[in-house]
C-alpha cells in the first residue's frame, strides 16, 4: 500500500493538483478511458461511474433488467465495481445497499432529509421497493457521495414504511465477493471486511453509527449476498419498528484497499485515530522477496490484560516492503513465503519514532527455469506440473482462479517460465495436448540456485483434416465462478485446443483480447458465443455460436432465458435474425427431453420440440458407452434421474435416440469453471478443410458440426471412414452411405501420444456392441501397435438391414494420469480411462423399401430399457432442421 507519509505529502499539495470528484454516465465515448481494470469488472453503457484521485466506483443503472451476470442479479442502484485508481484491480461482484432485497428502479434527486452534499463532491441517489413474493411495504432510497481526496464512498440509505401498519426494518447491506474471499469484523475499528489475498484486493464497510456485524443467523448459499448488520447493541441486535410513514436512516463508508491490513489503516483514519507508520522489509539476506505474507497481530503490552488479535495479512511489493499504519502499540509479525519458509518478528509503534521499520530475513529459495519447444525447437504453449519428491512438498503457485501459476502447475503461452521453489527434489511433466508426446524429468533445486527444465515435445499424432475443439467452458464473466478468463484461454492454448467459441453463462463474450495478449491468434480460432442458462436444471442450458457480440451492453447483446426450454432454445436459434449457428444442448436429461417432462417415469410430451432447433448435444462421459443400461427398477439404471450425475447415461440414451430416428450430433466438453486442469480432458475432433486454426472458417466448422463430422475424445485421436461398392464416396461420421448388399468397409485409425494407451476397438451396431467386432490387444494383438500408430485396420461389416455404426476405442485398465493431476485433483479427470467415440455412420441397405419417404429406417431398439415416449411419436428432428444449409 502507499505509505501514510506519502499520503500526507499528497494532502499537503492537494489543492494545487488533485483530481476533482467526477460523476460520469458511461457510453461509447468514455467507456474505455473511464472503466477500471479488474477480473470482476461488470460495467456496461448506461451505468454511473464515480471517481476522484483515490478510487473508482461503478453504480449500475437502475432497472429490473440490470444484472451483472448469471448469479449476480438485480444490481440496479448497487456498486458493482470498486477499486483504487492508481492500481485498478476490481474484484467486487456487488455491494447491495439494503442487503439485496430491494429493486432500485429510478434515479432521484438527493433527498432533502439527508445531509447536504459537500461542496466539490459528486453524488447520485436511487429509489426502489422491496422485492420477493412476500414484499414488505418498505421503500428504500440510497445515495452515494464521493468527495475530493477521500478513499471511500459515503453511502446513505433510508427505509420508509409506506404501509398502514407498523413494520420491522433492519438496516443492513449485502456483499457478493466470491470464492477466495475471506470475511470478518474488527470490532475495535468497527470494520466489516472481505479480502481476496491471492488477487490482492480487499473491501471494507464502516458504519458512521451502530456496530458492523456479520449476520450469522442467515444461512446464505454461495450465490446470495454476505449480510452485514449495524445494530446499536452488538450483543443484542434488534430490528427497528417503524410506524406508518416513519423512516430509519443509516450511513456507512465503503472502501477498497490492497489488503485487510490496509483496510484497518483506513478505518482507523476514518475514526480520527492517531496512527503510526510501519515498514516491514522481507529479504532472503541478499534479495528483497516479493509476495511474502506478513500477518500483523495486535499484542497486549507487557503485563496488560487482553488477547492477541490478528488484524490481517499483507503482501510485500517488488522491493520486499509492506507498509501500514496502525495505532501505537506492540505488534507481532508472522512472515512467510512458500518457497522461503517462515519467521516471526515484532514491531513496536510509538515513542519518538514517526515510522517504525524492521527487516525480516527468510531462507533463500531456489528457482526452476523452463524452455519447452516442439520437436523442431519452436516455442509452443505448454503445461508443466511440478510435484515434490519424498519430503519435499509440492508447490502451490496460486489459486484455481489463477492464470500462469495454478496450484502445482505452470501454464505458459510460449514454453518459457521461471518460478520460485523451496529447495528440494521435484518431478516434472511437460505436455501440450494429445497430439504431442509429453516429457518427464526430475530436478533438484538448491537454495539460491536455478534448476533447468528443457523439453522437446514432438508432434507425433497426425490429425490431418481434423481440428481439436472445446465448445463449452467458463470463467469469471459467467458469474458462477471467479476464474480468470485470461487463465481459461491459457488453459485452452496449453492443451492444444484449436477451435474454442467463448461460451460464458448469460452473456455473449469473446476471447480476442487474451489471444492477442498471448500472441496466439494463429494458434486458436474463436468466435463470440454464449450459454443461455435457464431453469429447469440441468436441461435448460444451451450454447450457441457464432453470435453477434455487442460489447458493453446488457448480456453482451444476448437473449434472455425462458422457463420453457422449448421457448428458450427456439429464441436462441432465431437470435440475430435467424443467422446460422450451432445450437448445443448441455448436460441434458435425455428422458426428460424426449418424453418425461416432470420426471415421474410416465411418458408425456416432455420437451421433445427442442430437437427441432438442436444441432448437437453433450453425451459425456464417453466411457459409459462401454457400460450397458441397467434393469427396470434399478436406481441407477441409466434412464431418467438414475445414473451419472442424476441424469441418466447420456451416451447410452443418445444411442437409444438414434434407434428412434433422432439425428443429433454427439459432442463432449469439459464445462470447465476453474483453471487447475480445467480444460483439455475432453475434446471434439471436428473435420476441417485446413489444419491451420487461423485459416479455418467458423461457418464451415458450423456445417461440420451440424452434419456430425465429429469424433469425441478425452485424448486419443481416432479417424473413422466407410465405403461400399454401392456408392462411390468415403463416408465420415455423421454421413449416410448406401450399402445395397449390406456390406461396407470401415477403416479405423487410432493414434496416441506417449502418455495414452489404447487396447480395445469396438463397433456398436444400432447401439449394441457387436461381439464380432470387438478387437482387443488380447484377441488381436497383431492389430495393435506401439507408438503413435496404435491401430490402422480395414474392417468388413455385413448387415441384415439398415443400421448406424458407432466406432469406439478405449484403454481398459489405463488412465490419463498424470496429465490431468491424477488422485490429487478434486474431480476424477486424470483417473478416467482413455476413450474416443465417433459419431455414427448410417448404412442404408435397401433404399426406401416401404415407400414411406424415409430412406434410412431406424430399428427402434430400446436397448432393453425404454426411454419414456408417447406411443406413435415421430422425431421432430430427423436429418434436417431450420439451421441446416440447404
């Protein structure tokens, strides 16, 4: 933080150069220059921005439709962005004046009942009413005032009973600050605080009267505001009883800072306390240590009563310094840095010294420096995992929301990084997705020395004609997580994903700025898209791309949800004047869609009309294709709510759908929300006219997805084609092929890097595994090879009638460890067996033999456990639909 000595110097000359407080309504002419940077910035056109020389605050424009994101809703009249001006770093989701139970629907003049706005300051006020099914007669007015030179926003709120009967009113606020934030109250400073230490941002609320208190009686979920109360009596908080027409007013100060210790400084200054400056310098004996944690603990004077109270943690800057100011007294320091160890110290503030200084020395750290290239020595993005050996602990470079250093992983856009490590022995694994071999090694890191990691990752897997794609992942703009979007893009790059639409929840967004920052536009094709995220869960979530992005507008210019999934998916398909796009249904409950709307096990209309607008649907986890459906009555039989993740065995249900005549391309995606092995453990190989992502056409790839030219995988590359004597063409997955004599020749090619092993290839005919086409290392050992070319065979298939053929491969008894973290990852990604599944090839053996106009006749096999569906229903989505190019 900036020292108080420096602040005093600023104050002395403020009259000559300070920036006057400003109130700006954001539009296209001022947005880029005015809006602060930060992972959680949510300002759009029409919002209001208050700023002075110290801080910047964005207050959302009033109105029912103003949402910050999917889960931070009803933000009109609330503070949605807040940060220091000289170091912009917004991490706030929302400060809800009044606690979030009110909807501010209009801007108003500053109420005359309040203190007048100070000369030279800027202020804005809003009015609204209580919300919810049991809305009270309370009306609310809230104003925000920013004065020159003040590092806080003055917030005034007034609740008025507009009803005819007395009503209880509780002065309160609510704060959405998610994931890595910790919360607390310092009673001596009368300060409520929230602190995200890894992202170096804290927020404080200090009432001008009453006491700041966390409302521990409220059982909040993770997507509701953290409540703050301001009772006069902390030990016996009571609501205020308002007679008809009566009001209650409360005032508080809202401020940002770089740490919760810095919040203490501001809070004590606001109370007029006399403070003493402190400077803690942390070194390793020779070099300043940046990022060391300094915990400040108030201690009672010798012999005096009292208890030790932790006031917070600060981080040292590039010079190894952490500066703060607190009331005179004795303080203990606990200083630590993961690679340097820890130490204890004390510092006394008071006496004749205006500034107390101390230096804390930690043990020297070591370093690892990496250079990762492809087989030709060219720089590539990469993921490098470092794991402690023996008594050496694995490093923790940063939170799951991070970018380059995430837990024990270093992500790099160009194959280079330098990181700090505690002395010890480490194993390392370097990878660049499943087209490249991985490299393994071990280093010994000595104190004050640099260990070198050099790895060449050859491009061993030939995927000519196919691009690797991820169609569903998230980051902080989605609102249900706080992962850096730059970190998401770096995840995708390091896993060698080549086509990745941006699909945040509830807003159209883009990855362009991050690809430019990483100088990686040539490595990944992208386009604007979104996930339209409605209820009921999990069915009513659909992705779409490409869409027209309207920057800095509500939801990026995207559509609103609807409670009826059919209405919602239709709205999405028709968005942008019906422009062609891929419509993807995410994590579906297939039985609910096809014919069991209320999931009671009885056939009904379901949401079957969704299929008329759907191009692709998620069918993961793909390995369940090798696990047949259970028996009727079994709890987890794979249909309806039984089975994986409470929504059936989707890939088995998809096979059932194919037998009923539905044609929807199957895809798999990670649905990643955080950045620790978030991307890469599922992907889609999509047919492409070019192998250079930057030269590919989004429109062409849309058509490839629509027509099913897709192989889904968690790593292995598999290529499937078919030909027959009856038709002079090579059929890809998703294609139709005439096979008049019932015979076709399939060519199956499987290629893997050195970290994936495949030992089985299986053909599924009309959804059932064909025992004649089950090829394993044990039964057909000479068909399987070692090295990248695992399997390359022509397989003759003879059929008695029309059939769709799905080809799958897997590594039974094998896993993806250690490429996705293995047992130390909270989810099971690294423990899954390698698998790839091609979309079906449809073989027609007899043309339109029955004259019903349908050439390919699905056989209707329910695979032993029927999906609920009304008798006689015909699929609303056969081979064509409105989005297909004619």
